[in-house]
C-alpha cells in the first residue's frame, strides 16, 4: 500500500495540471450525467411492520382519496370579524382546481367565526415530484379567490416539505475554516488549498447523490447532512495531507518526493479514517427505515468524493504551490512550530506523570455532560418547532389557538368491516367521545367497496405533547378492538420514534464491532480498539446530553432562533451516533498512527505517547476547530433537525479534541504502557497485516521515472526543477 500511495502522490505532484484537468473532465461528465438522468429528492416515511403503517396501507388499498398527500389552509381575520361564507366557498372552488387536488373539505369555522380551516386532499402521495413542497399553486388559488385583508397560511404535509436550506451553514463554515487555516499555516495559499479540495470533493459527491436519487428515494434533507459531513471531513483530510507535505518539504525533500511521502504516510491515515466513517454510515441501513439507508448512502458517496479529492488533488496542488505552503516566517528562516510542539509535549508529559487524577477529572466532566441524556425524550419534529416566520408555523399557531392544539394532529381510525360490525364501531366512537383526552370524534366514512370505515378524532393535546404519545399507546393496548388500526401522521410519527429508540442498539452494536475490528487490523492491538470505542461512546453520550440541555431544557435555545423547547428529533440520535462515531475515529486514527509510529521506532510506551501527541496535536486541534465551525454554521439553519445535528456534532468534536484526545488518551495510554499494544498470537495470525502510517526512508522510496524531476510544472504537464527544490527561500 505504501508504494501505491507513494506513486499516486508523486505522479499527481509531478503532473499537477494533468491531474487538475482530469478532475475538471470528470466533474463535467458526472454533472452532465446527473442533469440528464439524475433523480429528484423525495422522502419515504413508510414504516414496514408498524401498526400505523397497517392503517395507511388499508387506506391506500380501499380509499385512494384518503391515502394521498394533504394540506391545510387556515384563513384568519386579525380584526375578529366573521369570515364571509361566499369568500370561503370561492376559495374552496379555486383550490379544487389545483392539479392533483381531488377534494377540499367544507370550511370548519371557529366558535367566533373569524377563523376557517380547509382540508385539501391530493390523488398522489406527498413524495410525488409535482406536489412535494409546491406551495405556488395553492398561493395562486388564494390570490384568485381575492379574500381581501385576511391572513392565509398553509399547513399539513405538502407545505411541510417545502423547507429548504438557505446555505448559511456552508458559508459560515467555510468562512471560519478559512480564517482558522490562515492562523494554522500562516499562509493564505496553504489555507485555501484544503477548502478548494473539499469543495471539489463535495461537487463530485453532490452529483453522485443526484444520481443515487434516480435509483432510490433520497430524503430532501440527505444532501444537507451529506454536505455537513463532507465539508468537515474533506477539509480535515486535506489539512492532514498538507501538514505532512510541509513537514517533508522543510526536511529537504523535493516537491514530488514530499507529496509522495505525505500521501504514503498521512494518505493511509486518511484512507483508513474514511473507511471508519463509511463503516459507521453502513450501520444506518439497520435502523429499519428506508430513508435512513438513503441518508447513509448519500453521505457515504460524499465522503468517498472528498477522500478521492484529498488523495489526488492535494498532492497535485502541493506540487504546484511548493514552498508557498510554508509560512512566511519559516521561509525567512524563523522557527514555526517549536514553541507549540514543546508546549504540547510538556502537556502530554504532565498528564502522563499523573495519569489517574487527570483521567478521573476528565471522566467526571464527560459523565456530567452525558447525564441529561438519560431524560432525553424523542419525537419527530412538526411545524410547532419551526421559525415563526414560516407559513407552516403561523398556520400551526392559528389552528392551535382557534381549534385546540390537537387539531394539528388528528388521529385516524381505520376499521376493517370484515372483522368489526356496526355495533362495535358505534361503541368505539362512544368510548372515544367519553374519553377526556379526546375533544371531538368525526362521523365514519365507508369506502366504496364496503371494506373499511374511517373516522377521525381530535386529541386534547398537540402532536409533540408526551400525553399524546401515551394516549396512542393506551388506545392501542386497551381500547381498540381487533380489526381497528390507529393511524394518521401523529400515530405514524409515534411509531417511528418508538422503533428508532429500539433499533439504535442494533446500529450501535454493528458500528462499534466493525470499527473495533478495523482498528485492530490497523494498530495490531486489542486494547486500543476497546479504549477507542469506549471513549467515542463517551463523547457521543456527552453530545446527547448537550442536545437535551439545549433543546429539551432550553439552555441557550434563544441563541439558535427558537422560541420554545422541543423534544429531541427522533432522527437525531441514530444519525448523530453513526456520523460522530466515524468522525471520532478519524481523530483516533490520526493520533494513534503517530503514537504507534513512535512506539515502533523507540519501544518507549510512555515516550511514544508524548511524541505522538506533540507531533499531531496541532493538526488535530486545527481540524477539530474547523469541523466545529462547520457544524455550528449548520446549527444556524432553519430546519430544527439540522440545528440539532449541528449542535450535537459541534459539541462532540469539541469535547473529543480536548478532554478526550488531550487528556483521556494520554492518561489511559500512560497507565496501560506496553499493554496498549498487546495482541494475542492467535489473533495476530488471523488479522491481515496493514500498517497505517510509518515513515518511509528516502532510500526505500519509489524514485521518479527517468526524465522526471520535481518542481514546477511545465506546460506539457511534466515537471521541471526550480530554485525552491534546492531548499532556497521562496521569492515574494
């Protein structure tokens, strides 16, 4: 592997323009393919095996009109005047002419008559490309109805899918990353290179995700999550490679040689770190929801794109930039990292001298942060968590104020008439009407084929209220007779929340086991994988605790633009775990590879920890700071689920790069000493031998082919020598 990676780095650095042109050609081709045959993003919220899904399937089979997409139109007069019946009838007529709309309910008036609610049904599911998030036809219908000065807002499924990312997260993340990289390298060229490479990889990944959407349903939120992860790891991977290139360059290597050595050493760490991320993302397929599999595949494609960019474009651009990647101070003969390195080495030695107190102190802080997660309550987000400027939030508030909070999440009962007779159905409706948790029970409607009867009931609580979940659970367990299914959006979301709470342990077990096997192969140890898994789980637990404190208890919630607390989104725990476990393993691989390199060279168990931490702490800290900036940028987006993911991942990475990598890792490794690298002989024979990052001596390196020299590129793509390769200071 060393030889192949060296050749890759050396060749791309020796022929940088050929590499760049090849990337441009590939991107143009992939984008052309994506634009011609790529699909559109749409959600698939079917929950195979759930009780709520059973009712939906019955509706789709016997009452297609009831199984399509829905929307709500709320009309409200702020002056409190009664709404004219003629205006509402005209509105219903106009909405009925909207494509795919098959039914508009009679207006439901509030007690004071100043608010009306119209239910709209479509003949296609909400994932249909002509319906998903398309508010313009409804807005045109309202405009044609000419209702005067009343407020009209839209709720329900169709507008609920219209929330788009505003791109603020990417801009904030890239801007802060650029500043941090300038401070890290002291060179604008070196700062811009990792960002440029990450953007190339993201471009390739986004085209790949569009092609994926042509073969399967990909959630409309999946590209945002993929971008969040891809941008963070792409900058990190490029940063690691550039750092090693600069080290080899300052050690006297020519450009192409330095690029080859950097790719053969740091490139292997990037390769295996990326594999751990991909292994974690594979675990999403075990969550039981089709949309999670799509999340994992979309993010995996993006990670592969940034990995490919890091391993090919970084050495090519390094070959072009040469000594311009070195800080101006270093080019003028000043020292660069010695002070920082000495400080880090002293810190590692201090922790190693008294490892137990340091480890206990860090452990107490991490456990304290993780403790609130024990009280975490999960539920998929609805319009009540959206910004007040959104029409869906405004509609939600109007409906809750005028008709009661439960009007935003009615429960639907589907009775199989082959198993339930008329008397049983009447008795069920009477029981529901007498239940204080139910404020209204609708009239049943029988399907045209006489197979099922359907009616709605309005609970007294909102969809996210914990009492609504308890109501659904108790109804199914104690009230509903055989042959009656409780479904509807709120019931299905409750099923999703419960299923994900159960399936998360399957995902955790799969991801942890495979990651430990991969680490055992990398580092020839049993202890290192166990310790890495434990610390990663500790970081993720602390991230869960922070999210619970912020969103469920309201700590600093106003800083995120939210006006009230909400339960943690059901999508967040599994997504956060799968992504964070992989990202934490990135830093574990970066750090342990340098520690093991020192251990193999010196045989000093404690000294290798100090050496490895001193040589890698700066790049890990810089990479973590950049990733935290990227994730905080995404926490400013409007979508609450994206906010939660941003906060969770920013908190986890910050804790991982400080308390874990700077305290717990050196403390525990110092206490364990040589036991860190213990591996039973029988297991050593079973595991394949793969080194992650080992120094390559110049005599062992693959030399350039005849006629190739290092330096600046000639117009034909080959390289020619220049004064920079002879160790002279750069001009300008």
